[in-house]
């Protein structure tokens, strides 16, 4: 663990405070400083190529994490944007001059910082490998779909449940006629996993308390993500575990998996709309 108080009082680090949503640095900027999160939380984001000025959150990092440790070896432009997810305090040091002085003055503390940097690098490598593996498994599962139907979507949810390593997966679909109403279409924890239950979520936000009021069985630990198209929320996924909580990397894995899933159910939506239009024409 990084000795934050020792680092703060060493005189080699300066303290900076970011307000919520304040940007520490932007994509492609050069910043020759190393930062340690003293308090708060930062969002690591990357721009979406197809949407100007929009960013996708890659992950969240909190206290004791080191930001831009790569500045110790090179000064290349950054490939991500760092934003304060909430009010955050950072300990900052300029690596070319101040950092060598700090290492000389506090070798034991520097050893702890170096150990933490190695741990962060290993964690990020494992996270990247897990994400690559999951993306590949999702792609293979989608490529095996012969026809897009509600049955193939349910089968895909079973695959996602295995890939994500969860005990429960729930799929909600928005009612496009009545605002704020969603239909629970699938719940793997129910004996009859295929469902048809209407639930109202105020302000179009999924409220876990409402699910409990509806006598829906939930795992002890759960996370959810909305599935959107063109800034409209049409579906929700909820995944849960009975014995182990989720960490931030798994939340991002769920989000990435959901992005792949949303296009499949969108294609089914288009197919259903075309079928309904043809039915109406034939009935006239």
C-alpha cells in the first residue's frame, strides 16, 4: 500500500483538487507529471470515433491508484482522457526534476510506490486479457446465430451468463407505447426463465427497490446497465452473484458485453417492425 501521508508531507509532491467532472488532462495532451489519488475517484475515458465530442468510460480508479506512471519513461501524448468522477484530491509530482530528488530522499517510500506501479500494470494486463477473451467469446456466440429471434436472444443471454461468471441475468425491454414501462422478458434465476412481467420504472430509470416490491428474486450482489440507441434507453440488463461482489473491471466488462448485445436485439426490433408492417398491409 502506498504511504499517502508520508508522500503528502515529503515536500516533493504538490496537492491539487478537482471538482466533479473537471478534466485532469485530455486525449493527446502531453503531461509530464505523475499523480497519486489521495481521495476521490477518476474516470478513464476514450473518445468515440463515430460520435464527435463523446467519450466512453473505460474504467474508474480510486484512492492509492497512480495515474500516468508511464511518464516515468516517456512523454508521449496520452491516449485517454481523465475526468474527476467526483470531487478528487491528487498528489502531483513532475518526474524530470522533482521525482529523482524524491527517490533519493525517500528510497523506502519509493519502493512502495514502485511495487504499486507493478501491481497496477499487472492488474491492467489481466483486465485487458479478460476483456479480449470475453470479446472473442461474445463474437463467436453472435456469429453462430442463424436467425435473429427471441429464442436466439435468450440463448445468447445464457452464453453471456457463462462469460460474465454470474448466477443471475435479467433482461428488460421497454414498452415503446407507454413511457417508463418495461417488460421483464428473461430471468435466469426463475424456474421458468422466460418471463412476461410488466414493471413501471419512474423517470425511465431502473430502480432495484421496485424490483423487490414486485417480488422478484435478486442475487445478493448485482449490477445493471442500460442498453441505448440514439440516446434512448430501450433495454436493461441486470446481472447478479450470490457469494461475491463485483469490482469495477467487471462492471466495465458488462458494459462492453451489453454494447455487443444491443445491436442483436436492435436487428430483431427491425425485423419485428417489418413483419408488423407487412401484416397491416395484408389486412387492409
